[in-house]
């Protein structure tokens, strides 16, 4: 009997339900994948900002990882908020000792609603990067995140992306174009073999984008868990996030700004059939 594909989300909890682990679970359900979770931090936030963050301690982090990995081995992993260096060290240890693969790392640094999700220094951000990025199948930075990692404020070129990949031993990198000024939203996949693939969607004018990064990275993990190639998983995830942003704009939770909505596939296919988004 075949079993349902399983992903593991290693992420922070967002009590507003829009981003973090909550977004990962909703995305996974929408894609028919079972989602196990290891919570790294509990955040208190709403759509106006982050009010507080508490890290999960070493003992509890280890216990969650061991409980899951000893019983429900994940087909793919999504790593989101890593609140401190110690958490990164523990996660690296478990990835290596359990031989985990298909790892998508979303380099979460600040919350969409405003406010830092970590009180770590910039130096420890780079140390976390050195520990975890070489273990990842794919890193999914947005433009502010890649600028921070590249220590630059100027426009990011293909050369600077490749330099960053070499510096941190990143195998594949998806540079998300959501923060660009362009009238279309272009995400660019830089592959290990030197190939570059662009995924383009119309830019949707919306303030309801809380959870976009989490949704995209989890949707890619779900694709890998379903034995899709990385290229096809990114194409599927691009479709899902475009539909989820559209849903968030059309059915807002909060009037001014708020989360994207990951809908069940049946709704996604209806949106597609209506020609509002195109399938990969
Ligand atoms: N993880 C947590 C716990 C968060 O609270 C947030 C944003 O608020 C994120 C990740 C990143 O969210 P987004 O998907 O909007 O980039």
C-alpha cells in the first residue's frame, strides 16, 4: 500500500495564522501532503507587527526532532525561522545523523508585518548560513534577504548570486522577485549545473501577502515529497503562491493587510479554469 507523502516543517509558530508553521501546514494540506512540525520559536504577532518571540529550548527542540524522525521519516523538509545559532547547530546535527535530504531553506530574517524574528547579531546570521545552507537542496531568499547575505545594497546580478552560492556552498537558489519594481513577478532559479530558469507571473497588487515566503518554500518541499523534479516543484509552487496571493486579496481576513490563502486544489483548479492563473 502506498503512503501519503510527508513533509517536516521546522519553523516558528505565528499565532496570527498567516505565516510560519501555520502557513506551512495549510499549504501542505492544500497539496495533499502530510505535514509534521518541529517548532523552533513561538511568536506573538498580528498583522500589525511582532509583539514578542520566545525560543524553544535545546532539550525540547531535540525531543521534537527525535520524536518525528524516529517514527515519521519525512520525504522533504522545509526550514523556516531559525531563531539562534544553537538551534541551527542542533538542526544540522539531526540532518546529518538521520541522513535527511530534499531540504528547502527559507532564510527568514524579518516578519512581513514588521519586526525582527531574531535578536541575533548579523554575524550569527552568517554563521547560521554557513551551517545550514550547504545542507540544503534549495535556498529561497527574497531581494532584501539576498542583499543582506551578500552585504550589499546595490542591485543583485547573476554574478553576485553565483558568488554567494560558491561562498556558502549553496547547491540551488531561487531568487524571489516579489520585492522588485518590475510589473511582473519573476522568480529566478539558479541551478547547480549552471542553468538558470525564470518563472514569471503577473504582479498582483495586494497588501495581503503575509506568509508568501513560507507558502512558496513549503509548496516546493511538497513537490519534492511527491517525487517531482526541483524545476517542476518550483513551477507548481509558483502557481500555488500566485493563486494564494489572489485569494488573499479577494477574501481578506483583515481589511488593510493580512495573509495569503492556500486553498484546496479544487479551488485552485477553478481559478485556473477561469483563466485567472495559468498552470505550469
Ligand atoms: N516565520 C514566522 C514565524 C513568521 O512570523 C514569519 C513572518 O511573519 C515568517 C516566517 C516569514 O513570513 P513570510 O512568509 O511572509 O516571509
